[in-house]
C-alpha cells in the first residue's frame, strides 16, 4: 500500500507537489486493475455453446469467475484507495476543483474493485450501472434517454447499412499487414513518440490501444476503410490522450481513465471517425446495436435471447457470440444484470458533439482541444484549462488537425445550431415530400 501518512518530519510541499504525489499514487494503485482481463471467458465456453446449438446458456457465474485471478488483493486495494481519498481530503481538500477530480477518480477505482469482486452476480450490474450508466439514463435535456437514441438510430441505420453507398471494401488485409500500415502512419503522426503496433494471439477484440501501443488480433482481416478507422480511433484518440496524460508533470492522473471518463473517451474516438468521414453505416450500426443489446439484457433478455437478436440483425455466428459476450461478461447470463459499458459509445458521440457546440456557442472554443489533454470527463475540462496558467496542467501536444485548428468546427456547429434550433423540421419536411411525391 502506498504510504500516505504525513509525518512531522516531512519537508514543506507546494500545492503542485501534493497534487503530483497523490496523482501518482492513484496511477500506481490502479496499475494492476485490468477490468476486461478479469471478465474474460475461457474459450471452452464458446465451444460448449456451439455444441448445444445455442440452446444452453453459457456456464459462467461466480464460481467460474473466482478462478480468474484479479492479480491483486481486492481488500487491500480498497483500503489503498481509501487511504488516497483521505490524503486528498487532508492535503488538497474536497472544495478544490482539482481535489474533487482526484477524489472522484479514486472513489471510482474503489468501486471498480468492488464490482470485480461481484462478478457473476446482480451486484456486479448495480455497480456497473453506477460507474458506466445505463441505456435508461437521460441525456442532459432531461427528456431523451440513451435508449431513445439507440431506437431512433436503429431505424435510420438499418436502411442506410443495407445500401451500397460507395465502392466495395473487401476485408483482404491480414493482421500483420494492418500492423505494418498503422506503424507507418503512426510514425508520421506522432513524430518522436515511439508507438508500436503489434499482432497479438490472445486478443478477443480485433484491435485495442494501450498507453503507447496498439494490438491487432491475429487472424483478423481488415478493409482499407477499417485501417482508416483504426488510425483515428485507436491512434489519434486513445493513444494520443494516453501520451498527453503521461506528459503531465503534475496532473499525472490524466494518463489513466476511470469509468467516469469512458463516455468522453469512446465517444471522442467514434465522433472523430465521423468528422474525418471515415465511418460508414454498418460501423455506426454496430456501435448503436450495443445500446439495444444492453437495454434488452437490462430488461431481462438472456444471453440466448440477445444472441438470437443479433442473428436476426444479420451478424455472423462468431460475431453474434462476441457481441453478446461483451454485454454479459461479468454479469448474469440469464438476464437482468449485464455489463453496461457498451452503452457509452453512442452516448459519448452525442455528449461530445453537444460539448463542442456549447463551447463554441459560449465563446469558449479554446476548451475543445482540451478534450485531448488526457482521460477526462467533460466537467473536468474547464478546470484543467484554467490550471494551465499556474503549471498544474500542461496543454496537450497530440491533437488531430480538426481539433487543433477549430475554424472548421466553428462553421460546422454554427450551421447545425441553426438547423436544430430553427427551421430543421420544416426543411426536412420539404425534402421528404419531394422524395416521396416527386414535387415539393
């Protein structure tokens, strides 16, 4: 456990020293926590599901999860975060905005440990919902839920994804070729930073980013468009925010993301796919279907129910299993208690776009690049920007061009603001009638 007990013999410390010391303590304390690793399923679970022709629920519960070593003593880890929280209250104070960010982060990591202790139970879901939210949550308008967003996009994307809107994109790039292509692109984008893209035999997802690396699943195949998406999603966002956080001499906690930062981080990666025109309907549909899958599981759908729903949506058998496993890992396979993290992606797109529009409309466009300063929640950004002047925070270095120079975003959001706040519905109706009847 980190020694956080002050003694009379200690030398005087400045505010920034206290912040840096506690921030490093949080980074060190969270290091062994690997959420997805702790929720992994043995390959034999999928084999058994196949043998049953998808008619028997996967045998994954508290007993099976207990065999997956967390890699740390959970009770000692909880006590470690509680000691950090006491140090924040003592040395910085909960009334201090930076102190509140640190306290919220430490508190969430403590809750993560408790969630992992509850793997395979309904308590896991309760803690997941507390940390990551739910499709039932309301967006900031107080009326629209994340579920409403998912159902609205479901109809739109179902039509768009069934059409051939561009040239064919065959998935003929193997994992090693994809890694080579991304290594070349990241070398150019990150300049002096050493980012390694490598093929991994043990991965479940097709790709994942770490602090200074990206891993590609062995056996996965990609289209040129997939490579373009991986470049911005994993590289320009996930790796970049990690590097910008690691470069902080004081605000060191920004290198790591507790659950409170997940919607911003995943939404930022997805919205950059949209801003750079690299996304496409099937990709957007895949992200949106996660909202519906989590919502169905919350409402009692079992693993088999959600698996079969994915089949009716046209996904391949392996993809149906992988998508459904994402929702039920850690939770209860017979329904009612899923892992809710996957509802964050599309929610994050909406919230990030709203943040960007609000910053520009409020004449605070300088806040927009600070979405990349590290792993942040939206409420952190004004606090962090204000602390550049006294050296608590270092401005981000790795920022995509569209966010480094926000002139284009100003124009984009200005027109969208007019459309949504004034004549949007009437204009839509005019053209819908034209398309439907041939006359306006």
